[in-house]
């Protein structure tokens, strides 16, 4: 016979089976803040030491820290807030492999097919956005169950930010190393500008196109290129083309307003002239204003998808 427990005594717990440890690694909440603060501190410290010592061996460290700081922060934030169920490996895989493959694919196609012309930036937008989507499809080739608008937003943004990070390393390297020699000031200016603009470019555009692509992905993993997918791709390619051609649009607009005779053939040949001293203020206004308008359009598009996502259900 079992001995009765006195009234009010706590009941003994029967140990149950232990739960197997999760196979999906977890990232603790708020890691994106530590990444941002720590990375910014390390980048600043490296920049100060590089300027003080003129040690060129610090250039790779400075370039990598500056290029990956902002894109990595946004990917970690998106994962923590919206994609923990997708897993760390898939998110980072889209960032790394997707970014590299997208950059390689865009570079090869642009080198082979594009030549200086009035429509060159339209071709750049179409090719780079197609390369990033192809990279996303390649990473997800063994993940047929990954579908839906939310997954497309996060993983598409991961591919886009990876593309932006690797592309920024190239721009930073070109800014630092030139015929006159090492130019640390130009390197820092390039990384600061691209870091500020990173959240409003590749990551934003591929988030939108990735959301459309995965929202219409079939349950068996096949992709359905319905009209919304195609038009979304064309729309983000247009935003991309307008972003890249901001300089040309601004100088052409300023030349019309200031009665400057600039023949259209200069633009069709891929040559964009520089503004004169009297045109610089207007040029800055129009170039920055155009970037703001494009950024607001892309941000509103993403917010609209995130807000009305449940109504854009998967199509079998």
C-alpha cells in the first residue's frame, strides 16, 4: 500500500520523457542590436587606427565590416521578428549563397549583354533582379515546403541584403584602391553612403519580388509564374532602374530648367555629364529627391504586402 500524503502537501511529479533538443539553432532575442553596436564600434576603431597608422593591411577588415554591418543587422532583425520557424541555416544560406550567386549572375549577364545606351539601366534592373530571384530559387530547391508571402518577404530580403553586402565590398575596394594610391577618405565615404542606403535598395526590392514568387509557389515546390509574379518582377526592376539612373535623370532635369544645351546623344552613348557650379544645388535637390521618392515607393510596397499578406493567399 502507498502511504497517503498529508493534506496540503505538494504532489510528487512523475518525471516524463525528456524532449529531444531542437535541431534548429536559435538566435537569442536582440542579437541584431548587439551586432549593430559591436560592428559599428569595431568599424570606427578600425578606421581610426587605419588613419593613424596608414596601415593598408587593415583595408580588408575595414571593407568587410563596413559592407556587412547594415545588411547583416537587417537580416538578423527580420529573422528574430518574423522568421524563427524558417531556421537560421536557411536564412543565412539565402544571405550568403544567394548574395554571391546573385552578384555573379548579374555580373556575367551584364558583361555579356549590356552596352552603353539610353536603356542600359533598365537592362541592369531586369538582369540583377532576375539573378537574385534565380539565386533564391536555387537555395530553396531542396525546401519545397517553404512557401507563402511571409517567407518570401524575409528570404527575399536576405538574398537582396546579401547581394548588397557583397556588391558594397567591390565598390569600397574600387574607392580605396586607384591609380593615385590608397584613398581611405574615399573608402569611408563610400561605405557610409552605401550603409545608409542599403535598407532602401536591393533588400527592399528582392523582398517584394520574393514575396510574390513564394506566395504563388505550389505545395509540391514548383513555381507558378502567374501575372502578379511577373508584374511584381517588372515593377521592382523599374524601381531598380530608376534608382541607378538617378544621376542622369537629375542632370537632364536641371539642364532643361537652366536652358543648358545638352544633346540627348550624350545619354544614349552612356555618358552622363557633370553639373556645373551653378547647377550643383539644383542637381543635389533633384537627385536626393528622386532617391527619396523611390525609397518611399518601395517601403510603401513592402508595408502593403506585410499588412494585407493574409488576403494574398497561396495558390495551389
